[in-house]
């Protein structure tokens, strides 16, 4: 998938960053945990050491997207030579997990009800959430109950793809853009680029790690995947606890 060294110098590069670990099991999930903030800072430091520059910075509209950007970017010389365009773009927002869960268990439309169940599960809240959500997610993606949801999987994927194509159209040759978003949009965009069937999207989506980087290459008429779900900036710490999925 990756382009041979030197071959992508004339292409625009778009880096999709999944937010750092959020605060599962508390009143407001849409908030980075202390570890999530550290993950974002480690990414910024990694890019600073490599001399990475970004001409365009975009985020989704969620708090965890913005916080990841705020923790990551101070280490970088973003926009010093060229103006950085900051776009809070709803096209990069995550799906509504409580709507997806609530279609199966109506009480889970209320975060406090879900958190109460997670807090008492013997597997712990993060493993319990993954078990519960996986089944609800597969039902959503299957497309047989679209009327149960505020946004179907097909509609969600279409808005994410529209958002990345609109951003790519703003990227001149040789420029670099960064998007701080969530796992759902990254999975949907990669599914579109690779032609992965819907019944395999859960495998792609749930493999995404917090603060991971997925790189796209763009030239007029073509957007392609360079690499997916990299956490080299976390691996080099030698600390297994900084690698998280939820």
C-alpha cells in the first residue's frame, strides 16, 4: 500500500489521527483521559523530532478531537511559513454510539444507564463496552434496520467520504494536512478507498488504536491509502500501557 520512497514528494499528504483515549465510564465520555492527553503529546513530540510540518489542520467538532489537537500541536511549527487553515468539520464527527446501542437496549441511549452496567461488569468497563458495542455495531452496519437509527451506516460513511474528498480538494501538490477525528470516520474512509465489504468493517474499525496515524496520499483524481493505524510514536516508549483501543 505504501508508495516507494521519493515517489510521493509531489502528492499531498493527509494524516488522519484518531483521538487519544477518551473517558469511558464517566459522565462525559467526550473528554480525554490523562493517558489520552499523554498519547497526543507523544505524537506531537515524535513529529517534532522528524521535522514534520502541516499546512492544513482540521478537526471534527467533538471535544476529544479538539483536545487531541491541543495536546499534539504545540510541539510542532504548524503554520509558521504558510497559514494554517483550521476547520472544525462535522463531516469528521464520530457516529452516535448511544443511538446505536439504544436501538438494541433503549436504556443505553442514556449514558448514565450504560455506565452503571459497565461499572459492575466482571470483565471491567472497557472490555464490557467492547463486547456490548460490537453486537450493536454489527446490527447497525448490516443495514436491515436503518429506520431505527438517526444516521444509517451508509449515510455515515457517505458524509465521512465527502468530508475527506472536500479536504483533499484544498490540498495543493506537496502540502500536508492533518485531521483529528475518531475511529469510525477513519474506518469508513479506508473502507471506501480499499473496497472492503460492510461485513468486514468491524474488523477494520476495532483494530484502530488511540492516537494512531493513518496516512493518505492525494493527487488530482486519486486518493489512496499509504499506511494504516501506525503507533510508532507510542511503541518507542517501550510502555505497553500507552497502547489502547478504548
